[in-house]
C-alpha cells in the first residue's frame, strides 16, 4: 500500500484518488492525508493487565469536497460490553496477527466483508485509547485510518454487525451534531458527549477516536 505522504502528493498532482474527482476535493483529502502522515500517535501505557485491539476508520471519497466514514451498529449480544452501540470495524488482537494493523484489516474483513488490503490505502494512525473504568475490560485500542475507492463491492455483515452506514464527515463534524445526551448501559443511565447523525449516537471510545480525526479534518 502506498504511504500517506506519497498518496497526498499524487492526489494533488492528478486531482484524483482511484476515480476522477475535482481538484478541490482532492486537495481536501490530500490535506487530511498530509496531516495523518505527519501525526505522531500517542501510545498508551502498557502496564498490566491489558489486552490490545485495533479499529479501522474507513473513509470513502464523495464528489463534494467531503468524504464518508463507515460506521457500524453492533448486534445486541450477551456478554459484549459494546453490545448494540455505534462503532468502527475492529476487534481484539489475535495471536495469529503479526501486528495491530493486521488486526484492523482482518476484523474489517470479518465484520463487513471489506478487504482493506485490496481496496484501501492506509493514511495513518490516531492516538491510542486506554479506558480505565471498571465497566470496561482493560483494553488498549489503536485506530488506523484508511481511504478506499468510491466504488466498492457490497458490504457483507457478520453476525456481530446489525447494520452499517456511510456518514459524511461534513455532516458529522458540525456544531449541531456534537451534543451532550443520555445513554443507558446495563440499566445505568448516564450523560455523555456524543456525535449524533440521524438515529446513530456515537459516544464512548468511538466518540473519542472521532475527536482525534476531527482535529485533523478541520
């Protein structure tokens, strides 16, 4: 896969990704790619106990100087701490994975049938997250950002995914979409910061990951 810096240069010079796009559109995505290529992710402290996981922020170009982000609604499952929540494709590191990036690629393929090795280009990484709360397992999450072509094969969901939606960043990263709201987790009602798009409420770790992307997208 081409590096983010090389992709950004190519996009600026040709005004395209995998398919034709306006020069302004290419410039906006090139700026994001440039920001990701120069971003040094903050890594979480690895004091025991902890497990590792990875997620993929999959971006798809639009024709209006914007791009879509792939969000999923997790299926309701007993024993899953993120049951029913809106999130990103991803999951825990497996002993067979040679890296956390491999984890993100494998989980994206397993959950939504999208092969990032074939259809994606890695743009960079965001800061790792390590929530330290008794209601979540001790886990460190590493987010990877990918750009895919505008035209893709249909997504195919695993039993862990109830639905998926492409959401324009231009619609997600506006002041009116950033709210404080109430959510219920294990019969506990709490107030949280969230991004809201139609019936998708993004909060918790995914909201914090999107904050990191938002800072680079501005």
